[in-house]
């Protein structure tokens, strides 16, 4: 499977990513239906860290379920091309059309806990998202539109302000700073 090779080739940037890479590979090899939500415990997701052309801002949405400004992304829902999933989710959630990968390589890996919640009137039990993040670029000139069933805001933030805008402790402390640090260190 091409996707397993991409994960295997990914070079973790910190201990969290090392542990999460091993966990994701184990799940890919041993868990059924991992690319669909039919597996109620663990499934693949894709996220995007969307930056402007100058790489000084990040595009975020105000997530209705988590009541926080956040990156964009979503479930694979049977699609094994997670870059395509990330691109689709950004377009759906922000209305932006001029978005493209800075690189097709994986930008970051995370195993994310999802607390039980109600979505579209149905209770969803707590589970894990095996998340692959991609670095995407979009134009600030493109028009933005909310997706009211998922978010109630779409906006560009400075890199530091994007972290501060989040109210989710794990993302604010560990995920978004890691993505910004990688952006500042890369020559992409």
C-alpha cells in the first residue's frame, strides 16, 4: 500500500511524532476499515496547515463542535489519498478555491483523541483520529465562506495569533506551535 510507504518514509520531528508514527503504522496493518468511520475506535483523518504565500499567516476556521479556532481537515471516508482529503476539506470548510500543496510530502503526524459528542443529532462515542497533516498554500485575496453546519468563522491569523486563538489545550501547547516551528525551519 502506497500510503504505508509514505508513513514509513516520514521522518518524525519529535518524540510525539515518533510514538504516533509507530501507532499509526500498527493500526494501518492490523485494524479493519481504518479509512472509514465503520471502525468506531480509530480512523484516518487528514488536516491542513494552510499558509499564505509569504508564509506569515494561517487560515483557520471557528469549529462549532469544539468552540475553538482550528486548522481544517476531516475524515478519509474511504479515500486513501489523504492529500486529496485535506484539499477537499479546506475548500469545503473555507470556501477558498486557490489552494495547493506546498509539497505533497507529509508535514506532520498526530494521534488525536476525540471526546464523545453529538454531530448532526447523533451521538458519536469517543475515539482516535490517526491524523496526517499537509502544508498547503492559499491566496489571501481569495474569498472566504463559512460552512455553517461545521464552522461559524473563517479568518487569516498571524502565526503566533493562530496559536493564541485556539482554546484547545493540546493543540495550543503541542500541535500548532510544532507546525509553526517546522514552517520557520523549513526551506519549502
